């Protein structure tokens, strides 16, 4: 298919662009296969807006006489308005944008056409391989092994080809366990706690059904993570009722009689359409122009967004507590083990592991616990908060995770190497990007799409020194301790950097940030001067002592 077939009017002049917080600008609008481009006509302060069609969530058309207006609502939550003279031109442009922003084929998306203009210093596709992670693990324990059982994705379609499992469990046993877990997602290592050797594993629900089916290999696998005389915890992200109802559909939960050393705890986290509706209501509240405080707060509360944040953080804190304070191993799962499970396992690691609070460590966490672990990004991020089409599998699962990380970052501003902009950038690229990193729903699909050969990795761009500078936290001081975030209602706040950034000026925040960076820089210079003077003083004292001798 040629993109030109979908573009009825490639260019329109005398178009006026309206955006909140900015003055209206007149200019030229151009449509290409992947971008909407607006160029202002001003000689001074000329402006250019490039918007990916894949970033467009919905469009609305309005007409007043011969003047047409298109309102574009984006997946990154911004809203722009284009006034286009001429009804026919406006209709043509609107239908072109609609067609180009809803392409069916993944291979027609921009990452397959994007050619980087920067020098590639590192291949991001090879930056975070399971083998590298296993090498780090092998330096502290020899109780685990790399299994290639899923080579060619033959055992579990949503797992990577290589997984880390207990050394005492062979591949034949893993096959039997896979047939006992939904989607064949057998328990695999998520995190090893160096401090006490406890581990966190993740999987999908066991297929016990109404007959109480058991699998001795499954019992042996998760028992292999226990220390002699110690028990473990199974954190189920469903409610007890939902877990019991799942048995009627062939699912279920680990029965105490077969898993006597494990205590099961249910920490219910919402999923799918409930989360999507919550995002829609939250964005609606944030865009409310009524200036009525009671109404705005009421809408914000009704969205339940911060309630979801609290539930996810509470479950993650529980997992971290079991590992660090109780000295127990943990297995986390819900139904499929591709959504709430990953929120809990990844946040628990941020709490426990200082490496995950560095830029490279966090990138590795996203790759390991989200991309390789089979979170279906293509399905979950197909629509954002403005889409008019019927919801299918959309849910802001990854955005909720990033929001939880931001809440912890806000409470521990010196413990993270990255800043808020880094998290916002990941949110944007998960929904629309020139890079292939978040395309597909699992490693199997990415392999079939040949993303490594045909697209550029986000990490190749992010990890260049000129980009990294934007994402570094000037307050960062490495903290090797476990950090325990508060989940009290007064501790959780609306993430303005995402939800209010397009309709609330951040000028003074940027000025404050610049001033803070200057103060830190000046403080560093003063410290260096003090150190130099101390050295000088020590040298003079040494000379004086030698003269006296």
C-alpha cells in the first residue's frame, strides 16, 4: 500500500494552530506518510510542529461557514486545534489523518521507515541480554541456571528464548510445569536479593480447575527456592473471590495441601477496562476548565487513579517486605502474569535494589520485567485516554507503573539517578515512537517482525551522552539502602508532569530547576576549593614539622 493513496490533500496554507498556553500561530500544514507537520510563517521565532500519526488518539471536526476546525487529541494527552480554510480541504485532511493514524499493519509504522541522524555508539538491542543478567547472578550464587527450553518460543509464546530457573530443575520438569500454568508461563526468576539470598519469582495462575489438579514438578520448582526450615509467600494479584471463580474456567490457585510451606496472600489489583476507564476519567478531570474546585476534586477522586497507585505500591511493598524483612522467598502471579504481576515485581525491585534506581539499571528492569516478560505493549497502548473506538485490550498498565515510580522518586529525590523527564519519555515512547522497542506484544512477535534488523532501539538513542544529560537527576547520591515508600493518602499526589503538562505552565518549575542545578554546581566548586585548601594546609604543616626537626 502506498501512503500517497491515503493522503487526499498533502498541504494546506493559512492554517491556524491553537494550543493551550500558547498564542495562535498561522502557517502551512503538510501531511506525510507518518507525520503531520505544521510550519509557522513567522520570520522571527519560527515554529515547527512534527506530530507522529501513531500519536493521534482521536480527531473531531467542526465547521463554521467555510472554515473547518480539526481538534486532534494525542496519546501523550496533548490537544491541538487546527483551523483550516475551506470545507473540502478540512474534510480531506481529517479523513487522511484518520486513515494514517489507524494503520492495521505494524510493518507500516514509522519505526520501520525511520533512519537515525545520529551516530550509533551502542546497539540498544544487545544492551540488556538475559546472559548478561545471568553473569551478574552467577557472581553471587551458583543455585540457578540459564535454560534454553523456550528456544524458538516452542514452550511458552510470551516468554523470551532464555530464562533463569533453579539449577535442580531440568528442562523435562519445566515442560510439565508449563502445561500446568496458564499460557505456559511457568515460574521463572525475577529477582535475587544479595543481602540474604531470598528470591522473587513470577508466573501465571496454576490450572488446578474444579477437580483440584496438581503438578508435583510445579511444587518441586517453587520449593527449590526455599531455604531449609523456611517458608515462602505467594502474592496473588486477584481477589480471593476472583481466584476461586477462576477454577470454574480451568484456572485457580495453589492449594495449601500441596504447597504447605507457602502462605498465599491476595492483593487485588484492577486490570483491563477498569484501568482504562480510570485513565479516561482522570484526564477528563485534569482538562476540566470550570475552575470549580469541588467539582475538580470530586472528578479526580471518582477516577480512582490514586487508589490504583496505592494498591499497586502496597502489593510491591509487601513483596519487598517478605524478602528483606521476613527473609522469605516470594512468588507473584495473577491470571496471565503479564500485567499486575509485572507491576509488583518491578516496583519491588526498585524498593530493594539500588541498581534499579540508576539509569542503566532501570532500563534493564524495563527490558527484563516488561519487554522480555511478555507485557503486551501493542495491545495495551493501542489507545490512550481520548479514543472513541471500542476498547479491546487497552489498559494503562505501564503508565501506572511509571506513575508509581514517580511517587517513589518524589519521596526519595536523592536516591534516583534519573529524573521525572526520563519517566515521561518512556511513557511517550510506549504509546508512539520512531523506535521499535515497544512494538509487538512479546519477544516472539518481535522476533517474527525482525525488529532488531529492521528498526532502531530506543536505548541506542537514550544512552548517548548528549541525551543522557537531559535525564540525569542533579540531586542523585548513590543510596545502597532499601527504600520504603509511604502509601498513605497524603503521600500520593497527582503526577502533574504527565497529566497537567499541556494545560499548566511549567515555566517557574524549569526556572527553579535551573537555579537548583546552579546551586549544586556552586556547592561542588566550593567543596573542591575547601579540599584544595585542606591539602595545601596539610602540605604547609608537613613542611613546618620537617623544618623544626
